[in-house]
C-alpha cells in the first residue's frame, strides 16, 4: 500500500467518524502456508496484538518457513507467540 493511499484511507475513515482502533486481536496460525500468513499480516497487522504460531508448526514445518513468518510479523511490529497467550 502506498503512503498516499494509506493517508487518504485514514482521512476518509476519520471523515466518516470511524475511530482508529488499537491492536486488539491475536491471530492464530494453525499451519497456513507462508504466503497466506504474510498476506494476512500485510492486510491486518495494524490490528494484531500478536501472532500465535501453533506449536506443531514450528516443531514440524521447514525452519525457513517459520523464520519467514516470524520475520514478516516482526517487520509489521506484531509480537510472535507460541504456547498460551493472555493479554
């Protein structure tokens, strides 16, 4: 998304009276492919308080795929969690 589009989208939503929402959802990755997780983070990362990666994923998946998911989350400022998550 370009900065111009993002700025105009934010201005449009403010004009409609839509409140800016804090990060409040913890997305769960039960083993989705890398592209799906990356796309979800790009689309909704600004709303994510965390990304929980299933233990089976990081124990069984190719380490490079898990590392890429973690890198995508970190790049978007989304903490990565495994195990129990509480806010």
